[in-house]
C-alpha cells in the first residue's frame, strides 16, 4: 500500500511530471500516426495517385480500431488512475485486466468481419472502380494486423497510467521503425507494390503488440490474476462509460470519412479535378492533420493520469495547475503546426509524390490551407474533450465530441457541398472547429467555477466526513 500512498503522481513537481509522462506519449502517438503516413509516402512514390487514394479509402478500417481501442484504453486508464488515487488497488487491477481481455476479443471479431465483407465495405467507403483493386489488396492484407493494432492502441494508455511511458513509447517506436525499414524494401526492391506496404505495416504492428503483452506481468501498481483478464459486465460498463467520449469522437470521424469520401467522389467527378485527385488529397491532408492531433493527444495522455489520480485523491490544486500547464503547451503546439500548414503546404504535400500533376497541386494546396485553417486553436478542444473523462466526468467530454462531429461537422459536410459544390467539403471543417473551441472554453470555465480552489483544507474536511 505504501507504493500507492507515495505515488509520484500526487507529489512530484508538475512540470517535471508532465514532461516525463507526456514526452514519451507524444513520441509514441506521433510515431503511431506515422504508420499510415510512411505507407502514404512510399506508395505515392512507388505506386502513384491511385495507390494514395486506396489508402484513403482503406483508412476508415484504422479508424474503427481507433474508436474501440481508445475507448477501451482511455476509459480503462481513467478508471485505473482514479481508483489508484482512491486507494482501491483491487478495483484498479480488475479494470485493467478486463480491458486487456476485451481488446483481444474485439480485435479478432473485427478482423473476421473485415475479411468477410471487405469488398462491399470498400465500395461503401467511397472507392471508385479504378481505386478498388488497390484498396482490396492493401486492406485485405492489413486486416490480419487488426488484432495487434487494436491491442496496441488500447494497451498503451494503461501502460502509461502504470508509469511506464518509456516502454509504451518503445513499443510503438519499434513497430514504426520496422515498418519504415520494410516499406522501401518490399515496394522498391521486391516490387510488391501495395502488398509490400501492407505487409510492412502488419509486421510492425505485431512486434509492437508483443512488447506490450510482455509488460503485463511487470505492472508496478498492481499484480494481475488470470481471472482479471476475463471481461466482466460491470467493469466493461465502467470502461465504456469513461471512454465513450473517445469512441464517439472516433466513430463519428469514421462517419465523416465515409461521407467525405463519397462527396469527394461525387462532386469531384463533376469538376476539372476528377474523382481520384480530391480523394487522394483529402486522404493525405487528413493524415498530415493526424500528426498534429497525435501531438495534442500525446500531451493530454501524459496529463491524464496526473489529473485522474489527483482528482481521485481530492488534490484539486494540482488538477488546476496541470490543466493550465497542458493547455498552454497545447496552444503553443497548435500555433506552430498552423504556421507550418498555412505557410508551407506545397512543400509538405510534395513529400507524397504526384510532382508532375499541376492540377493536383492547385487543388491540394487550397484544400490544405482551408481545411486546417483553425488548427491554431484546435488543441483546446481536443484537450478539453479528453480532460473531462480523466476526472470521471465522461458526459461533458462526450457532449463536446458528439457536438463537434455529429451535430456540426456531419450536417455541414452534407449541406455545404450542396450549396458550394466541391469547395463546401473543405469549408465544413474550419467552421466546425471555430464553434467547438468556443464550446470547450465555456465547459472548462464552468468546471473550474465549481471545482474547489485549494485541496489542503478540503482534503482534511473530506477525510473527517468520510470517517
């Protein structure tokens, strides 16, 4: 029990603590995002525009894994940290064990569903006839990696919550390095094309997952029993409730991707750009934006155990200081990325090939600048939506994510193209971003108005009342 009582999450300097937890999480998330970016770069240079469009069409399958993996992983890590802060080691252990078992079961089920319904899925995702063969080859192979990808996405937040951020980072970094090394070998040396990129990705995912599995017996905060890994309805509900915000965000992102792909295909086919160019561009810009999102999510993933533990321990002063610290950092990251996206769009886009297609770059540069216009403040919204579940207030985070994706972005993605044509698709995102940032600030203001400003006297009074 002494280890839990002296947990550094409740005592260590916040600046050093956030840095030690957030830096590995940021590196891990960015490297994880690079899985698809690396494929996109090598495919663009080795296969061409149709290959890039195929990865865009296949990307919703990755989003499905993100939706379930982050719901289970972030929900479990929030519950894990809260229960450790409340000195409930037994509950913390059962929450984490249930999450690990659930990740394995869900990964196998999703893989089987994708294998059975692959072609109709890709057509539903917006594939054209010319893109479909490439998408089938790529997604068919990467489907074998789904159980490993899902496990890694869900296990990483729990490993970070157990104060092992370096190992979490190492698992993703190792997988990504393997993917990056194998991509050019399989594509350019063995001439495997789309299949080469797909197999490189799967091998990297398998290695990353194995590293995380090997850590489970070495958890610092709890020691697992075999029965902990058998999912129980009560703990599944706890995890789902705390992680539902992440599921809503990612699942609605899946819906947005499907709507956007089909709109780009429909409206693009009526424009001078054709259907394939807008599909390829949107996929590239979306994945470039994933790097920015990975930076912010890595930051908040590092802050999440600190907020969860101290909120559970009723150390509200540390929660307030942590929020101010990670929000300031998020704003700096947002502004730096926004400058890069707005000032150097063509230079960034040229990394992905299609250098000879001038019409492609005319559309791509404009799409990137408009689509990512409000990224300068987007870090606030992403941090807010993840902060609330970390302190056990999942409903507020869910409302923010639901409002952004379902209430605002999806209707705008349907309505604006009907009014503006192809351009309407790119304008839907910045309009949504602007509104949800304002909502996030209002939610944070309301939360901090009602949260106690100091914890010393509050803690003493609470302890007496509890006894």
